[in-house]
C-alpha cells in the first residue's frame, strides 16, 4: 500500500515535472516566438523607416537640384543686360558668349537655349559648348515648356526631359528686365539644362546618403526607386538604389546570441530598442532639418517667403500685439554683382542679413524673399518711423568685403496688420509701399496707405483711357511756330501732343510718362508722327519737329518704322527733325547711335532737346552729330531771375556755335529775352511770345495771314 502511494507520488511528481517542463517549454516557445515576432517586426520597421527616409532624401535631392538650376536660370533671365542684348541684332553672339560657350565646362548647367519671342525661332542653342537643334535634341515637349514659360513675372518652369544623351533637368524662364514695370512685349525664353550624369547622381549620393544611386529605365526588383516624370506627366526614368536594411544587418549580427539564451535575447531586444530609438532620433533630426530647409533661405539662414508667411499665420493665433511688416530692398545691389561678381554679392547678402536681424530689439524675425529683398517682422511699441530710421542707418556707412568698399542703400515699405488682415494681404501692402518708396527716389521709407491702392486703380483706368485715346485719335497734334531770329519768318513747326477729354485737358507731363511705363509709347509716337506729317504736308516749305521718347529710340525697329511711314505718306525726310532728350544717350547709347545714324542717312535731322537741364557733355554733342541744339526754357527764364543768367546763356550758345550746331531757344515770353538771344547768336526762337501751341486749323489760318 505504501509502495502504491509512493508510486503514485512519484508519478504525480513526474507528471508535475513533465507538466512544468512542458509549461516552461511552452512558455519558452511562446517567448521565443514572441521574441522572434518582435525582432522580425522591428527589423522590418527599421528597414521601412530607413527606406522611407531614403525615398524622402531622393526627392529632396531632386528638389535641391531643381532649386539650384532654377535660381541660376532666374539670375540669368531676370537680367537687364540679357533683356537688352536679346532684343538686339547681336542677340545670338551675346547669348553664345554668356551662356553657350560657358556650357562647355560650367558646373551649374550643361546647355543653354534661347528661343525668340515668336516661340519657334532659335536664337541660340548649345550643349557642352556645341550647337544643337532643340527640337531634335529635346523633342517636341521642349516647346510646351517654352510656351508655358514665355510670360513675364512667370516663375521658372522646371521639368525633366528626355534628350538625345539621356535624361536632363530643364528650367525655362522669360528673359525680362530685373525690375518689370508695366506690360512687356513678347519675350524670348532662356532654357538651361543639366544632364542626370553619374557625377550628378554621385553628388546626390554624397549629399543625401543614397549609396549606389543610379538611373534606370524601369524599377528594378529589390531596389528602392523614385520615378522621374516629364512635362506631360509621363515617367521617363527612375532613380534606383539599394536599401541599407539596417534592421536586417543588426539581426544577422545578434542571431547566434538569440538562440543561445533568453538573457542574450533580452539584451538583443534592448539593443534593438536602443538602435530603434537612435534611428528614430536620427530620423526626427532629419525631419527637423528638412522642415528648417523648407522654411529658411540657404544663403542667409533667414526665413524664406514660405517661412515668413507661416510665422505671420502663427502670430494670428497668439494674443501678442499685431505685428508690423517691413520690406527692405537694396538699392544698387545689381551693380555690386555686375562689378564684383556673385560671390561678393553673396557675402554682402550675408552681412546685410546679420545686420538686419539684429538692428532692433523688437524685430522678432527676418526673412530673405529672394535676390536683394528682405522682410522684417516687428512686435512692440516702438514709435512709428523708429524701425525705418534704424534700418536706413545700417546703410549710411559702406560695407567692407575682402578689402573692397561697397556702398548700397535701401528702400523700405512698411505695413501694419490691422483687424483680420491675412498674411498675404499684409505682404502685398508692404510691397505696395516698397514700390512707392523706390519710385520716389529710393533711400526712402514709405508706410502703406489705402491711397496707394486707389492710385494704382486710377493709373490702371488712365492706362485704359490712354490706350483708347490713341486708337480712336483722341490725342491731337498741336503745333508751335519756330521763327527765324533774324527775320521773324516762320521756318518750322514743333508738333506737341494734346489730350482733351470731357473732364478737361490732360497734361503731356502725365500721359507721356504713363505711355512709357505701360508700353504704349511706340503706338503714341507713331500716331503723333503720322498725324503731324499728315498736317505738315499742307504747309510746304516748313520744317516739322517731332519729339521722340528715349523708349522709342531704343527700339531696334524704330528707324525702319519711321522710314516706312515717311514713304507711305510721301513726306520729304529732309523736312523732318526728331527731338530727343539726353536721357537716351545714357540709358542705351549704342542703340541710340544706330537709330540716329540710320535715320540721318535718309535726310532726317536730330535736335538735342532741353539742353542745359541735365548732364549732356560736349563729347555727346560731337559723338551723336546733332543738327540742332534746343536750349531749355529754364535757361531762358533765368534771364529775368538771375544776375548771371545772360552770361550762362551766352556761354551755352557760344559752345554750340563753336561746334557749328544751330541753336533754338524755347520758352521765350518777352521781347527782352528775344533780343538777348538774337544778340547771343541764337538763330531760331520759340515760345509764347512767338506763338502758342495751336491746332492744325489755327496754324493754317495764321500762315495764310502771314502770306497775305
């Protein structure tokens, strides 16, 4: 009995041991399974996190690549010299010297193409310094990009495109003045492209930790990839690279220890957790860096436009005092780039950025909006004008860069957020104020006022009225007599534009500058020339003088258009004198000389108008071969105001006489002035004493009276 009990006890213990063993075996198997599942999950997650990081890095590499080429294209397209050169007869040579030849070994782009305003003619096209045919080299998708980029103020158009040599990034932008005022004619388009070569991909790999990165036609099994699409959205290639698979690498290293013991397994799990935490921390740092790059300017370290708008939106949700926004534009920065190069310009941008952010304690943020334009956000109770004075004071002394003394100024536009003004509207208001500050002479600070918007609306309405007035002939030609100083006989007439409206007369000092700004001056000039010649044909024997805007004379087509008009109206070119001011001699002397020489060949004469109120030199008078010099009315009126007015006037006329240039005096209002001018040697007189500007009918009547 006792043996049976002992047997049962042993069996019970055995069963208990077996059960415990099985239990622990099951527990061990479950723990092993759970551990294996956790390890596998973490391994896969680590791989996926790194793969996601790598994919974002590949996209960031493409974005940075696009941004660099876009910035290069904008620097070359929004350039006054480029705009003037591409509009000239030497466009092809200029484009080759500045872009085509450079493409042979320039690291920022491999080729440059300039398409003319008609969207089809090729002005210049070079790849690696050698000429190409764009339609063949890029295919027809190239012209879709050109058409899209052809408008002024259009941001660069960025796309990948398949070429004869592979896949390239191409950026296109209209060639336009650095500062666009008013409407522009159809523009040529500059396209810069950069091949996706192994060297470029190597740079991507080094900068963004994408080892083994290469270009493939289709995705490859087992490799990560990012598609590359063209302008039509079609995939033309893939960036492919192997996954680093950090989780798998770690698992292979610790696998023997996992099989050896639970402790080692736990240590392994702890190690994996540490690795995961480290990887997550690294990914968080990468994400934070990406966010920083998306909201900051890479050159200055300041906020960019996106970051500025985001900050202003955040301030909307806080209870701090409403912010004030200041836009600061550097005056003369382009001259620094032209004179010293972009490297010095970049150094200047960094110096100015550091100075602006620290200029006042209430400036809580600064941004660089592009080029040489900055923005400051102020929160506080500083007196109105205090911040502006502080900013302007930064530019009173020149900057020192590598031994160079560089002087730049600043124009400021300020706007305060009142009510629920959204950030974009606040930025627009500050920009309106900045535009006015620059228009008022630069080096100024202007506060936004609603009157600026109303004035802009009035200008827009005036432009529409002016365009209509030109087209329907509402702007008339009036004529002021030019008489011989010796005989008093009428020898010629000067045509003057007059705009009469039901609301009253509009001064030429208003509508002529407006026509120049909004691109209507060529149409206005053609209308005045045609109308004046039409009337002058009824007054045989009299010379006709017509004022020409510097904008007209700088138009390469101007000379041909004038000659064509004279032929159409059968008017003797020798009767026509075109009057120009000296401003054109400084803005574009080469084009002015070409136009003047071309027109003088057919017999047209040129008079330098308003001499004595500007900076025209003796050299300019000789160089351009003027047929007549018109003394500005300010010198004539000085005869009645200044004690030395007569001496200055005689000296001016003596200068013209020495150069064998006849002189016309305008603005004569009394007989004393006329007598002094005759005595000084002036051969032609003009002014209210001689006759006021009159309509064509009144001129005809006056001429008939003189004839009688």
